[in-house]
C-alpha cells in the first residue's frame, strides 16, 4: 500500500500550476519541481481550460452551471413521472383483470 497520505491542494496553487503549464513549462518539469504527479498537472490544466475560474471547487463536487442544474432537476422530475406512470399502468392492469373475474350477485 502507498505510504504517502492523500494530499490536498488549494485552488491558488492549482491555478499557479496551470499557469506554469500554459506558459510552456512541461508537466514533467512542474511535476519534478513541485513534487506532484505529472498527470495531475495535465488533469488540472484540462479542467481549467474547460470551466475556467469555476474549476477546483473541492471535495470532488462538480461545477454545475444554473442551466445544467435545471437540466438535472428536469431529468429527475421526468424519471419520477415515468415511475409513477408505470405504477399506474400496472394498477390499471391489475384492477381490470379483477373486474373481469367479478361474478357478484
């Protein structure tokens, strides 16, 4: 098992690393100089290129724009409506079968 504990880095540090990388310093050089994995440098650079100042929110929480949040909410509501519809379809099917078997006086 790895004897190094998981390290955390502040947003300011990550942005500094990204700036070094954008300005032409290789991920290997940065990795060696700052004692961080070169893949981490590349991943931070990709994230910063994709979402800019909204990147590096911490704790693995993705950055979500208001539009993306609305889409997520709508998807959730749609799924709930589909589940309710399926339950009602099954209930109608069950009740319609029991109505056909009714021979009451």
